[in-house]
């Protein structure tokens, strides 16, 4: 089986969604970091910072 690594930015106002995602990923033995953000405005700000970081 192929191993998968990476990162998911989950934006959702229901924190239990993060648990569902973690369980699903662990069943596949995927090593994926989950960054949970509960607020759309915070998510947009985070994405802007990432864009600035990686476009420099």
C-alpha cells in the first residue's frame, strides 16, 4: 500500500468534523497533518500569510 503524507487545512465551524477526518485518515494509515480553523476570516488570513511566505 502506498503511504500518503501531507497537510490538510480544515475550515469548519463544527469541531467534531476534525475527529471524523482524523479517524478516516488513520484507517488508511495516512500520515497527514490536520490544521483545524473554525472561522472563515481566520482561514483567509492564514491562507494569505501562507501565500506571502511561499511566493517570496
